C-alpha cells in the first residue's frame, strides 16, 4: 500500500494508469541516462567489466540493489509515499530500467551483442549499473516534476532578467544553456583522452545508431519524461519550441561544442581525416547532448 | 492516516513489476550459467586459430587472419604468444604477438604477417606467458 497527500492529483490518474506508468518509467530512464551515461562513457569501466567473474558481477548487482533501495526509499521516481514491500518492488524496477538503458547503450556502441560472449555483457552491465540505477532512483529530486523553466517562480532571477515570456530571448537562453551543459561534460571527458580508446572500440557502422539514440534520449529527457512542465513546453510558442526542432538544434549545438573542445585540446587538428573528426564528434556528442538536455532543464 | 489517501497497486504497476523481475532475473540467470560454464572449463586457457583460406598476398608478404579466444576459466590481462611457421618439421619463421584484456570467452582478431606462403607451410602457436588481473 502507498499513500499520497490528500488533495494532490492522484497518480496514476483513473483511466490513465498505463500512460502514467509509462511516464514514470521514461522519467526514470531519462534520469538514469543523465546521471549514468557520463560514468559509462569511460573505457576503463568497460575493461573492468570485461575482467569481472560472473560471481563478482552478481555481488555488484546485489550491492547496486541495496544502494538503489535506499535512494528509492528516500527519493524515488514515482509520486506518492511508497511503503512496505512496494519500496522493494520500486528498487527492482529501477534496477531493471538501468539494465535496459545499459543494454541499449552498449548495444548501440557495439560493445555487447556484436559477437561478444554473454559474460562480457554481464560484466559490463554489472560494473556500470550502480550510477544508472541511482539516477533512476533519484528522478524525483534530479529535476522536480512541477518546477519548470517554462513555469518559473515569481521571483526567478533568470526569468525576470530575460523577460521569460519573450519567445526569442527565451530560445537564445535555452540554446546557451544547451551549450553550457555540453561544454561542462566535454571538459570532463576530453582532457583524459578516454575518447581515443572508445573511438577504437566502437564500430564505424554503429555511429548512425549513436546519433539516433542521442536524439531519442534527449527528446525523452526534455519532452517525454514528465520533467519540468512538459505540457507547457509542448505548447510554448518559442522559435525552436517544437519538440523535434528543439531536440535537433540542441543536438547540433552539442556537436558544435564537441568539435570546439576536441580542437582546443588537440584531439583533432588540420591533419585529422573527416572520418576521424566525425567519429570523435559523434561519440562525444552522445553524453554531451544529454548534458545539453540537462542544461536546458536546469535553467 | 489523516490528510492522506491510500490506494492499491494498479494492474499497470503489476505488469511493470513483473517485467522488471523478468529483466533482472534474466541477468542473474545468465551470470549463473556463465559461472557454471567457467567452473566446467578445464581446457587450454587460450586457443589460436588461423584462417589460412582467407590469407592475402601483398608483395612478398602474406597476411593471415587469426583469432585468439580465451577458453580458460579466468580473464586474462595480457598474453604473449609465439607463432611458428613450419616447413615440414623445421621452423622457418617465428614471431610474437601480444594480446591484452581478454575477458572470459573474449576473442581478439588480428592479422599475422609472414614471408612464407601459408598454403605451403603450417602455422602453430604456443603460449609464452599469461598475466591475470
């Protein structure tokens, strides 16, 4: 049994149980991607997973479940106060969402299901699952469901400074936030040069899938996950405020920021081939586009 | 429960929980099957196979694809393998290859370059050393 504050909108809403359930799952997944993907995007973690024995993987899985259980108990990804065994069930769901997210990421990057043994898949998922499942489990706090840049507080400084209802100024502000989010992540990844190893590991033919997953996840984070006034965002009249246009534009901005940072740190230069530049930019844009989405939600 | 409303779990939530149990259960089953397979493994730790049928000649060199598979019961952090090219019972060429980070049942593809025609010679491998994580 679980309880909700009296007078709060009931969730799941009567007659909309399935869509609300889907909404909670997508919110959890989006939060898991936001927190976990930068961690997953380190090749040392992949190699550590490769060397894992299956029993070690099970131990890590159990450890991740305990961590997730604690996070679900205090924060969670569903509305309402969950009690008793429901908390244990929610933690299992968070863990399962993390497994699905990791299977999608590793599959798109050609790191499982592409001739690798099952033990490799289990090892990599086990090593990477804790940050992703924790991300799922703290979805309610990562970005509050009802707080929104599309519906800011009356005293919100950014809203007052920018004139929140001015569509063009808002659009510029959001694009700048996307660039800032992408830059924040690029500055964490590019200097350590994990990207060179990841570039060597990911098959070239998988790069279009990486682009598609980047677009799908960033769309889910901003428009389909129930974060931050999603309904109002869908009907906001800004210049790039159609979901498709905003998602693609933010992705292109993340890609541009990636190229700049790669060039600044000497990872690409005038002698780099087009294929090398394309490969590095697309792979780096995968986590950077998620950070860009987080940046848009954070302002 | 003053000020609060209580309700039961919906069918949708039951379905989600069931699917989640299925996903996590599948991961656990795969790990247990892999552990069982690992404990049963008692063959040589590495297996090297040469694909001489797909060897190509460029100039005076022959490029022979090979695959190294970790068939042992532990992941290998690095391995040194010697490849000998035999003309009858006589070794006419030798070279060393290094393999790094080979997980359980993991495989590493590569190409061995030799000046001897693989169609007329035998290629054999021997393990020089292994390192474990």
